[in-house]
C-alpha cells in the first residue's frame, strides 16, 4: 500500500482545504479527528478509509514516523481565511457524477433523506469537523444552503456490462448541464453516446481515458474537441471499404474493367489475371487515398510510390519529382506507408511485387 510521511511544517491541500503539519503530543487540536478512523467516535469514519488516510496524510504517531515525532494536521488559517469566514462549499450541479472512496455518486433532486445513499455518513453527525469534511466532499444538500435553491440527495451508482445505473431508493432520471450541452452539439441518434466526466474529491473533472476497441483509433480529422465530440475509425481499412467509398462517390474502379474481361482458360492466363486484379486493387486503393488529386508530371512536386527490396525483403516508400516510373502513385507519403502497414493489403502487395 502506498504511504507517505509529510514533514513538519509542510503544507498540502485536500478536498479544497489547506493543511499544515504540526508537531504535537495530543490529537485534540488535529483538524481531521472527525474523519480519522482512530480518533472519531461516530460513523463518519466511513468517509475516509484507513488506506486513503495514509495515502493523503501519512502517519502521525511517533512509533510509525521516521523522525520519531508525533504530529497533527491543522488548517492553515492564512490559506483558508476566506473559507473560514463563510461556510461556503462547491455544490455539485444536479446530474453531476463524482467519485469518493471507490464509489460513484450522482446528485439527484429530492428532499427525502431516507433514500440518500450518503445518509449513513452525512453531516447529521454532531461533530463539527465531520460536518465540514462531509461538505467538502459532497457539498450542500439543503435548498436553503445551495446556490440553485433545490434539495438534493446523493445516489450511489453501480456499473454493469453496458451502463451505469442507480440502485435502490427512488429512481429519478437527472441530466447534467454537461449532458445537455453535449447532446446539442451532436446528432440525436443511436450513433451518439453521451459521456459525462466525473469529478474527484477536489471538485476537478477527471481525465477521460477511452478504452479503444481492438482495430479502431480516434479519427483526429473528424473530431471536434472544442465541443467534446470524439469520433472513431477503423485502424486498418479493408478492400471492401475502398470500393464502398469509390462506389459512393461514383468513381469507376480499375478492378471493374479487369473483372469484365473474358475469364482465363489456362493456368498461365489465370496467374496473369490474378496479377491484373491485384494491380487494379492497388490502383483503386490509391484512388481511395488520393481523392480528387490528379497526377500531373508537369508540376514540380513530389509524388510517392511503394517499392520492394528483394534483398532485404522489405517494402518502403519512394518518391520522384518529374520522372514517370510507371508506378502506382500516392499524393501523400503517409498514405503510401499506411498501405504498407495495413495487414489487410499484404497479399495484394505480395502478388503485385512478386513477393510470393
């Protein structure tokens, strides 16, 4: 388990409050009594587990610290002076989801505390320190203290194989401002999945880490990051993808002409026809990447082609400026390289370049 030891005089922030480490022989002046499992005398010890306490604050007793000095963690009055003047807390908006101690909660509009999943650890405790600690984690829940003037409760969410849903108590559907904003920026259909980022205990949005399905990658060109829209594409296209695009844009494929020729009758003709079909496939792959680009040797500009070294048994990208090498040309070097790297096109290249 990861543990730390904070130095005497060290200042650090937890849940929006700044603490300072102070040498002391007694726990009376420690400001985390209400959330320390060893010191608290009520159920609020559930809010901060022993493991989390050690990760954030570290050891405090003389027998566990390297400096052989007992310490307490007290509020830094200078850093917290604005917060000490007014017990104001960052209230989560209705529909917001955040995590605490490994559990995910959603803020739901409701006034019946009996159905709140934080009821057992809430600030009903008479311990003032525990009250403040709870507010810094969950925020206010009563209408007379919240900026939106609404009563809320906190529903614990569980993950299943497909979604996140609330369990037990009153079931209410609540959408956050983030969800409504994202839905307005995308098409409202089954191809769009809204994702609401979670908050951590410091009221900061967590970084989204997208588990990429095998064979897919983020389509950088089609994403709109300013609006939070992320789109995906296949990492490796197939020959079917090539002809789907060509057919949709009314571009006549080279393979179409080869397939319409009379069928081969001998093994030699069969091998020749197979070569022609794969060469036509490679030419159509180039059309897929090149789009409306037209090859013009009068223009002094690089154009790229795939070459094969029979000694090193290696495909690579070559280029020329004005010489016509009678190759299949690509407008962009990275497109030609992507064809080489694509396992779906390996057989086509092997047949065209005789690497069989």
